[in-house]
């Protein structure tokens, strides 16, 4: 009722609902969309779930959702193949999945409801829906979610508190009383405390009990200055056949100095982009995920005379007694280097989030380490940790990079840094 009053009184155009599990977020969005379709002739409204499959299962197939709330007297027809409802007054309710952004483009939405916003790619709102809603100050959007760590939903939650046209709502299980207290008590006893706080008390605090690289360790890198005496370079790539991004990253020592993000799966084009970056940074070494389409990329670069480190995350680790596979070994190495302060602070906020979102567990009595499956990390982030994987590959490959001590500009830079440090120390002593 609070949200509906705020909506009807035009207190805001954008509504951000941080509500606990089973708080009827979807029910609210669906009923509001149906009501607005009936009230406003010849308008298009959209319900958007993280995936098309979820949208169909949650809204279309569940007898307690669309079938229950849709007033038949107002409906002209329902199209199951394209998932839309056309009303007698010409308005349309379209059911969409954010995993196919192209299906959303071109829809002239008057209002949209984004369900499970924490799991939807932010580009769906920022690049596709926001320009549509911008056309009129009468258009609106509602975002409903339960937190999934400190991802884009957290960023919007922080920003929205300072913006006049955004309305924020926090509803925890302890306040709503929607769920039986006895069931909540049982759930709390069974779940890790931080996970319970996230799912039912709407906390943005990620469960870092078994995070391999804690956020604090990454943040600590910001205050560390380095004065290396030599330059090592490598180009890394996670083609991410089943993920969201193809990431190519250029390293100068442990600093990711350039990152190129692409959304393509053409092996020859990706190989070409890597080759161009290698030439630009004057390095012959590259490290590439060789599983899936990565194998063809590695082979092509090898044909071009490049020194290719084939990264097979599933292969046996060098220290087989300590790690379940190569991926665990590489990530553990990255963790050690970060903890020791041997890595440059990653300036990319999304990369930092991904680095601190991969969990590990012990899988044998001798302490062998295994990382959680990528699908689990993807559930937390709402995307595959492609940038973090590319970063880890780069750090791993730098171990065998040949130092380039003949780069004059770099040598002058290092010398200048040392001179500045020397003058600073002298001044402090004085």
C-alpha cells in the first residue's frame, strides 16, 4: 500500500524495492502493470525477469500469477508464443527476459517492472530502457530485488538515496511478518548467518567466510606504492564462451593497464584483437583460456609466432596434492600475491567485485582446495567472473614473462620514481 500510494501520488518515477525473499515483489509488479494497462489505452508496459525462461515460468505458467490476477473481461487476447497480453483498450503487457536484450529493443514502454534487479545486467536498463523512459516525465520504472552482494543493485541503492525522483523501500522479514516466525527461526539455524541476513534481512554484506580474496585485501593494495626495477608484459584473455564478456587485458608488471571488453565469439576476430594489443604493448607472451573457443584462438596466435600460454582450468594442478585443478592453483597464487601486496590496485570497480566473489572450499582431509563452480559465482554476481579470470591468468603468466630492461621510457620513469622517493625520505628525515 505504501508503494502504491507513492506511485499514485507521483512522489517518484523510479521505485527501488529491496525486499526479502517471498515478500510478494513479483505480485506487486505484475498487478501494477495490469492496472496501468487497463487505465491507459494504447500503451505498452513491460515485465522483465533475469531470463526468458524465468519470466515464462514465473508469470505465464504459474497458475497463481498471471492466470489469477488477469481480469478476463478486459483482455482481448493472449499470445503464448511471444508472451504478451493485449487488452481491449489497445494496451499491451509484454513479458521479457533480460538474457535477450535484443528482444527488448524497440519496445516503446510507458512503464517497466524489473524483477530480481540484482541479477539483471545493468546495461539492459542503462542502454536500452532508460532512453525509452526518458522520453516523458510520465514514464516510470520499478526495480524489485533481494541483494546479491555489493553489485550494481547496491550501487543504485546508494545513489537513489540522493536523487529526488527515486523512491526507495526496505522490507525485511523481521519487519514484514509475512513468513511464519517458526519457519524463519529454522531457516536461520540452517543457513550461514551472512546468507540469512542477505536473503531475509536484505543485507548487502556478502558472505566472505569462504571468499578466497576478501574485499579488504584488495582495498589494501590502494595504499601500496611499488618501484619495480624491470618491466614484464603479458596479454591475457578469457573468451568466455558461455559468459557475458570476452575480456582482453594488457599487463605491465602486475598492473592491468588496458582492458578491452567484447561481446563476440568469432575466434579469428578475437585472435586479431589480441595480436593487435600484443603488438601495441611490444610483448610476444599471451595467456588464454584454451577451453572451448579458446583453443582455436590459441592455435591461431601460435601460427602468428606468438608465445601462447594455454590456460586449461580443468587440468591437473602443478601442486596436485594442494589443489583440485589448475584453476584453484592459479586463483590461490593470485590471492597470495594480493595478500603480500605484490599486485597493483585494480582500478576497475567491476573487476574488484569479481575478484572478491569467488568462494573456495576444502575437499579432502589433507586440505586440498577447490573453487566453487562458475555457475555459483554467476548466481552471486549476475554474470560470469570473466574480468577476474582474465586478471588471474595475467598474474599467473607473468611468472614466466621475460623482463624488458631496455625500455628506455620505463627505465627513466623508474629512475624518476626512485629519485622522488629518495627526496621524500630525505625531507621526512629532515
